[in-house]
């Protein structure tokens, strides 16, 4: 909705709360961030990207995913243009929640091909793996719980997906497997499976530790519900495969667990934060206690996390501007850009956390990156209007509405479609 002031046009957003009460706020102008002209240096950063469905196709629950490839790949090009890499085929892309393996395999191939073309056109010397890493899982097997699979079958499923990933040129991310979580009887089973998969990889892999806050079927992954015990399993896998683990992506939404784990990683293995609730502090350099120190007082070390975040697909311009500030040694500039986005990310990832993908697609639609607010599996219905209204409010406050006039038009039209008067 646009209201006429005395001398200028004002774009307004209608907000609605859980009681149905409405209020209007003025849409803030979009920040004028500048895209980088050289690769980002101080951090390795991947934004986990979602998929855009064909608006007219049957993407109802339980149906095979039908993807709008032009919009989906276009979204990835947008992320690359800000100097960020794309983490593809991850949980943000609705793995185990609407995105089937045939569609995922096609996404790997198309993203890899698009990245290769983008790298050639860009001329920065970035490889396909720099531009895109992709999730390797076991979800081509029957849904976990319908039948049991032995460890050999799980390894073979991982290797099938690893082969597709490597053929595409994407860097492999070994994701947590629901099937392995069901089949493993001990931490040793995880080590056995991961060692076989990593040994077959042609390039260093990223290990993805996805917490049960994102997927309840992963309870007790890596052999324990205690993250301290589970971390020993991850460290054992890394030790068994020297030079073959590039990094660990932690998505436990527990900053203390991440700080502990990253201090324990061997040299050359990076921590990629997947903590969408605390990424501002985790990415910034900070002094922390060294858990390897036996003294009661503890030693101090300076550490930071790199990033592989679903939140960064929502705020790619801000993420880029913040890392550019770190590249200049401007910590205040980093905080000034990124701190205001944290409240938005926490709303996007509010419980039930697994449905954060709905808010990611919603903001993509508001910002003009897809033609309709739809998702594969019909998941666009997974957040309420008051919840989305709060997303709109916080996105407006931190400058995440890239074209405020378009965002207001689309949001107010969605309210009107649901019988809410925005006049």
C-alpha cells in the first residue's frame, strides 16, 4: 500500500499480530551495499540456498518435486554475485522435506554447470567447489522407519550420491543420514560408515552435524545424545582421514558446543558455523577458553568460525558487506551491518525450527527472486500469517527488503488474499 504524504510518497507495510490486530509501519529504504570486485578473503562463506517450485505444477505434499530451474539457478547466481558460495542440496533445499532424490540429483548437476559457467564469466579464479558445495545423503533409500537398512546399504547410498556430486564438480558435504541414525548401534558404526565414504571421496569433504532441533529423527547422531561424547566420534573420523576433511559444519544452535568443537579441530580443518541464532559472534574473532588446556583456569585462544548458513541466503547483501568489512579490518563495520540481522534470523528459525525454510522462500518471493510464494511439498503453509508478519517487520528493520515497494505490494496482497483488509 502506498500513502501520499505532503511532499513525497510513503510505502507502508500492514502488520498483523496473533490476535488479528493490525498496524502499519513505514517501509525503510533498501541499504546501498556494494558488490565485491575480488574474492572475499577473511572468511569462507556459503549461503545455503532453497529451491523454487514451478508455480503451476503439482507440488502438493507427497508428490515428486517439480522445480522452476530458471528461478532456482537465478537465485544462486544472485548469491554468487555478492561473493558468497552456495551450499546446495542441503536441508535448506528441503532434503527429507519435499525434495526427492531425482530432483536433488538434477539440482546438483544444474548448479555445478551454472557454477562452472559463472566462474568462467567472473574471471576471479574461483573453482566450481568454491562456488558451490552440495549435500551427500542417503535419502534415495526408502523413508527411514519403513524398513531397516544395513551399514553396507547405507554406505552404497552415500557413494551413489557422492558420485553424482563429484561428477557435477561440487564440493561434497557429507550430511547426517536418518537411515544411519536408525541402523547404528554404537559410535563405532558411524566411524565405520564415514571412513568408507570419505576414503572414496576424490577431494576433501565437509562433515555436516545437523542437530535434532532441525530433524527429530537424528536424535543421538554420532552415537550419543550428549554433544561432548558425539564430538569425540567426529574427531575420530577426522583423525582417521588426515587431509580428507576440509571442515565441519555444526548446526546444533548451541554456541558453546561449537566453540568447544572448533577448538578441538586439527590445524587445517575449519569450523563452518550453521548456528543461525548466534552467527554474528561466532564468525567474528573472539577469545575463548581452550578446552585442551588441563589447568583449572584454562588457556586462551583466538578463534573464529567460517560460515555455512541458511540465514545468509536471506541476507546475502548484508553477509557480503559484513565480510568485506572484516577484509578491511573494520570490525565495527562488520558489527554495524550484521548485528541488526540477528533478530530476523532468530525469527526465521523460530520453533518449530525445521520449518524455517518457509520463511526463506517467503523472503525470496518478497524480494522478487521467485514468481510465487510456493514450495515443493506445499510447505508454504508451514508458517502462520502473524509469524510471517514478524518476519516482514524485522526484515524491514534490518534492511533485508531489497525492493521495499515490491515487498509491500506482495505482502499486502497476501494479506488481502486471506481476507485481511489492508486499506
